[in-house]
């Protein structure tokens, strides 16, 4: 049976830019859902990502639709428009507050890769974040799965405020998928089939020079 604790449901929250969503994201969500016996994992594509001001991020609507395509076949996966529709830059606290409002009584588990966990917890109000959700850090090739450097902040927090888990290693990143698409190399099997086709249909990631070809 799924769902325990305060009579509410257990919801995973998988935030990301998802430009594009890839199998690393999906395995992370699936593995955490299994380990924590979650009722659902809600994928939340970012609106205007504040940590990625160094590059052009694809339109939110494209990232949202790729996330929908990638998750559609899993009955336990869903996608939220909460951050896509926000006009301002989103912080994780905002996302979590909105999800609480939409799912009263639910227990939230915020899922992040080892790399992103450190930055989320560095930049934001810890006390409030931990009131809103438990954090689950997942292993990611190339990054150390270690919260020793967070020990000072974690002192006095409940033991389960942050849990680190090993998941099957997929050395896939959205950056590498974009690079591949830009260079005409395949992204098959790195992202779901429907996402390969969406990237090609919308000419995402093609160099600016080729973008206007045959188009208005
Ligand atoms: P980019 O290269 O553009 O930063 P990304 O692959 O890191 O893209 P994001 O959308 O930035 O993807 O990541 C969303 C979340 O998924 C983050 O918490 C990130 O750490 C996690 N994540 C991404 N790829 C993996 C992977 N291969 N294994 C485990 N976690 C991952
Ligand atoms: Mg990233």
C-alpha cells in the first residue's frame, strides 16, 4: 500500500531545467519513488532558471512538453506547470509552497542529483526548506555523493531531513544532449524516443546560423 504519514500522500518532486529531459532524470525519479514508496512523482520544469544565466535556455513550453512526453507512459509520473507559469525567477521554496497548497496534507520529497543538492541548500533558507520537504540526494556520475560539507547546517535537523541514495549510474547530462544535437550526433537512447522526435521537429539546439533556414 502506498501513502503513509498524516493521512496524506507521499509525493516526490523532481525539479529541473529539463532542456532536454533525459534518462538520468527518469531513473532518478523512478528509483526514489520505489525506495520511498511514493504515490506519485511530480516533475517541475523551471521557468526562468536563475542558475543558468550563462546560456540561452529553450522556451519553457518546449521543456514542459518534452517532460510531458517523457513521463506520459508512467502512471505515477506527472508534470506541474507551477514554475513554467510563474513570471518571476523561481526558488525551490516557492515551488514547494505551491505544491503544498495544491496537495494539502501531502508529504513532499524533493529529489535532486548530487550536484544540484549542494547549490539548492547553499543558496536558500534551510530552515524553511526543511519544513516544506524532505530532501533526497541521488548519486550522479562525476559528482561526489557526500553531505559532509553540509554538516554544520544539518546539525539539529531531523535525521531524515536529507537522505543520500545510490542509483544506477547514467552518465547523461542535458548539456551533452544539446551538444550532440547541435553537432548532428545521435541522442537516441539518451532521451526517450518521443523526445528525440520533438527535438528534431522543433529544431531545438541547432546552431543559430541554421535556425532560420527555410523558415520565416
Ligand atoms: P544541464 O547539463 O543543462 O545542467 P542536467 O542534465 O544537469 O542539465 P538538470 O535539468 O539541470 O539536468 O537537472 C535536474 C535534476 O536532475 C538535478 O537535480 C540534477 O542533479 C539531476 N540529474 C540530472 N542528470 C542526472 C543523472 N544523470 N543522474 C542523476 N541525477 C541527475
Ligand atoms: Mg544541471
